[in-house]
C-alpha cells in the first residue's frame, strides 16, 4: 500500500512541474523548477502542511525536491530547539548533509570517469 | 496586387504560425511525468524500507536512501541512460532528487574540457548552486521566524 501511495504522490508532484513547464508562456528551465520546488517544500513544511504528506506517502513526498526543502525547514526548526540562534544557521544543512555530500562526491566522480557524448 | 499594410501582414503571419505550430503533446508529457516520477518514488521507497530493515531510524534511512538514489542517478547520467529516460519522463526526471544529481553531472561532464576547477568544480553547481542558495536562505528565514515567534 505504501508503494502505491508513494507512486501516486511522487507522480502527482512531478505532474505539477510538467504542467508549469507546458502551460505557462515563461521559459521555465529545470533550474527554475528545482529552485521553486525546494522553496515551496520548505515553506509548506514551515506551515505544517508537508509532514502529513510525508507520513501518508513516504518516499512519494521525500524523493521529490520539495522533500529536500522540507528537510531543510525541519532542520532549521530542530536547530533552534536544540541550539537557539546558532541552530538557525546550522540546522538546515545538518539534516541535508548526507544528500549534499553524496551529490557533490558522486557527481564529481561521475563527471571525471565518464565522457560526454558528441 | 495591392500589398496589405505591414501591421496586417504581421497579424496574418502570427495567425498562420499559430495554426501550423504543433501543439505540445500535453497529455503524453503529463502521463510520462506521472509514471516516471512515481516509479522513481517507488524505488526510493524500496531503499527506505531496505535501510529501515537494516535497523536505521526513519530519518537515517531517508538520508541513506537519498544518497543511494543520487549515486544511481550520477551513474546513469554518466552512462547516458538518464537522458534517455528523461525523453519520456520530462519533469518526472527533473523533480526527484535524481534530477538534482543529473543536473550536476550533466553540466560538469559537458564542460570538463575547461578543467577540473572551472570546468567540473564550477559547473557541478550550475543548477545545484541556485537550489542550495534558495533552499538555505528559505530555511534560514524559517529558523529566524521560529526563533522569535515560537
């Protein structure tokens, strides 16, 4: 059941992005989509709307980049609870550290080992 | 034959262009994004369950699952397979965390010729940079707000 929910929510979040790209006359690049979804995820999380989605759909809500924004917002709040003002500066990166390091390290080695085509 | 004023010619031309230009295959794009985005989420859920089965907490399993997806996306981008999936998946391959990894590797690979520092090092962050900037600033603002108004 959780797999079905993950599929449904993960798919629908991507559909929102596809509609934004196809139906608006602005030139929306993948960079705009990713930035928009991270920001939207963080804001939705701050207002308490994202955690229920994570509870219901699991990876369907955490795998899209809005889940990354949710993690940043969660981290900022946890940081304040644990360390006060200093946590405002450290919290958001703490929860996302694994993902960021994985992306930089694997990204680095992939672009060293492989050659672009053409 | 009397030629029409330029304004009318322009309007006529715009009308013809609008009629001839192929409509974006919206339904196909949306279906592709839904299926591919959903499948990537299912793969994420498989890893999430797997790491929880190994005894990791939900948060740890989520981090490990994301790292695994990022590894696979970097590998598939290097092999040229991710771009093939993206032709069908559209936004379904952009929005998941795998799309984040894909954006880093593809631009770094493309500009590798400019060297390790300004090619690979800088271009890894063509898209990831803005994402981190806006993500971190938003998170910081949420933290500040929470600190003063909790």
